[in-house]
């Protein structure tokens, strides 16, 4: 694709608002607007629950960003993040059938973002947080879940984690291995790295080691923020110290979420039948052709290599299932259910170069939505 093609594809934005019913006569106008609309407004004023039936708010997702961690571009600001958020809304509609509005905020203050969303709450049904830098993203999501009575999910964390778990299930199915017995090394302790470590532990992986730019996160290390301190208490069962070289010796799985470049010699020390997920975008931590010399299965975040770990496999169905069920929150079990649903779709045609379904597979979002809705019912958040 050329630069001209890319810019033309974004000219004027990628979204528009379309009416659900035509207005082609005076009667249509009277029903859609005054005087007819007044009856609906009075009914909602008397019973606020009727807004779910007579407005779009209950089916509307707001995609919220402050532009501080956009793709691999970093802190580029709210306006520059808008094309990405528009694209996210397009994916919500295309794959999940959900209306969505980008909401980029010209503030990085967590309190201000929370206040803004609390005041806007009557206008939407769910919040997709996007491209917000760590560690602020953790505090923001946790506090929003406390004050908003609707689904809230930071997709950079949990969307990545859900698809990564599904992909690891697929890879292990191909290799005939059990996820519970594997040693997994996570390079990167940002939003995605922390969420992946947590969901893998919740899925039964007992041995997860996480590294940041200073090396292995362990209980004796000084200067850890609260998020990393919690990781230190619950990961690194072997008590390892040092850097990636020490962490990868004998490891079954490498999960790259850091943007760092990895020397191929470090992969040589991994266990037999190793799995390498080099998910940094646009440049993987190690080129797939190089990783394939040492690993049986390799995945990246890119569409031009096999086994793309793409969040679009998760978030449309997760939000659709949450909204379909009337869930007030997105629980850990709902995320695990989403991963299992993605894996279930992939089982029809698993192979070393196909451990997850195609992002364009029309079966994925409905299956994920159904599984998430069922989990929401089971967790009692409906």
C-alpha cells in the first residue's frame, strides 16, 4: 500500500452518523422529533430504565484515549490519536455490530478523565480505554470500574491478554503440550505485559517470569512501583535474577511486549519445541524467520506474517457479549471465556502457521459474545 492510498483512506475521517429510520414526510418528522419525541422524553424522565429501550446509549461504546501511548508512536497527543480511535470504532461496528464514538481527551490527569466520563455516563453504555500510558492506565481502569455501573475495559491490557491466551492454547494444542506445565517469560511490564501475566496465571500457568527494562522483576528488587511489586510477589517462582538471558534458559514460551530487540542467541537456550510470540509493533522483537530457527511456533502482531495476535479477535465480541447480557462489568471469567471461544473457533483448522482464527473470520465475534454473556450470567454481574 502506498502513502497516497493510506491518506486517501482517512480523508474526512472514517466515521459518520446514519439515521436508523428515514425522515421522508411531515409525519416522520413529527415522530422522530417534535412533538413526538417529547412523549419519549417524558417517559424516560418518569422511568430512567426506559432509556435503554428508546435511545442508543445502551448499545454505544465510547473509545477513550488521552493519546499518551498510541500504537508504537508513544505520547503524540489527543488529536493525533483520533485516527486510531476512529479506526477502533470502525472495527466495533464491522465485527461486533456495535455503535461506537471516539472520545479523545486533551488531559492526562486521571481525576479529570474520570470526572469527564462520570458526567457523560448517560450518553453511553460501555467504555473502551485505549492507548493510555502505564502505570496511569491501571489506576484509571480500576477507578472507573468503581464509579461507573457499566462495562469498562482497557483493550491494550485485556484484549491483548485474551488473544494471547487463545493463541497459546492453540500453539499447545498443535504441539501436544499442557499450558499448566510451561514456563513463560514475559518481556515488558507495561499495560499488555501485566495483563498477559495475570491472565496466564488465572488460566493455570504456574511459572511466569516478567521483565522490564531493568531485568527480571523479583521480590528483592528495589524501586518497584505498586503494580510491579505485586508482580514480584506472584511471579518468578524459580527466584531468577538478571536479564533476559537468564530468564530464557529452558523457557517454553517467550512473550514479547516491550519493543526491545532480542539477540537470536538468547532464543537458542530455550526448551525444545519452544513458542515465541514477538508482539511488538510495527517491529517484532525478533524477526519471525530468525525466531523459527529456534522455536516450533512463532507469532507476531503483524498481518503480513502467519499467526497474527490481533485484538480485533477479542474486543468486539467481549463488548457485544457484555452489552447483550446487560453486564455491569467485565470480569476475569468473562475474559477467560472469550479466550476459550477464540481457541474453539481456531480448532477447526489448527496448524503451526494457524494457531488463532483470521481476524476476518465472521464466526469469532458471535462466539466470543455468546461465551462472554454466559460467563457474565454465571458471575452474577448481569
